[in-house]
């Protein structure tokens, strides 16, 4: 098992990871919590690499993978609750193991609430629409996105796509 990153070992790791997931800039997080911007960047990259690996193994879009993990989490929770109420200790243990496996996958992606996963799944068509608009109207789309600092990563990604 890999050694936890400095972000994961930090006393405020849950809050830092939440801010990273929300797209708060690395400089702001570093200033607030005394962590290096490079550690934040490495954490973001490792999370993206993990999701890319899952998507590649599965052959599907990353947002679909996240949605499926959220569905599995819901099913595993329901199964565990049923097993707790009606099954033998062995069946309960298998249900708990299954639920933990799904939750482990979600937490490795820094998703600690399936609502976040559902939101990511719901936003994907919007982002794809913005990508298509940017193909036809790159300057206009990038100018509009510049008005929203919290969409800086999307704007940067679209700029990079435009260059390629």
C-alpha cells in the first residue's frame, strides 16, 4: 500500500481535500493551511491519474465511472443493511467487505459524499456542451469563463485544447 501523501497526513486533510475538489487554487490552500503548492499539485495529479486508470480499465468516461461508483455505494449500503438484519455473520462480513471496497475507491478519488459524485455526473453534459461551443466560438467562450475565477481550471483546459 502506498504511503499517504503530505496532504492526506495533514491535520486538516479532510478540509484541504474538500477545497481541492471544489477547485480552490493551490496558492490559496497553501496559504491557509501551510502546505506546499507542489504537494497540492501532486495530490491533484494522483487523483486524476487514479480516475484515468479506472476509466481506462473500464473503457468509459470518468464521470460515468464516478456515477457507477456512487450507484455501487448505494447498493452496497442497502445490501449491508439487509444482511445486518437477516443474514448469517459470514454473509454480513461479505456485505461489509463489498461496501468498504466501494467506499475505498470513492475516498481514493477524494469523494466523501456520493452527492458530489452525482453532481459530477450531472455536470458532464454541460462541460461537453461548453467544449463544443468553444470549438466554434473560442474567444467568446474563454472571455465569458474569465468572468468566473472558480472556472479557471475549465478555462485553462479549453485553452490547452484550442492550442492542440
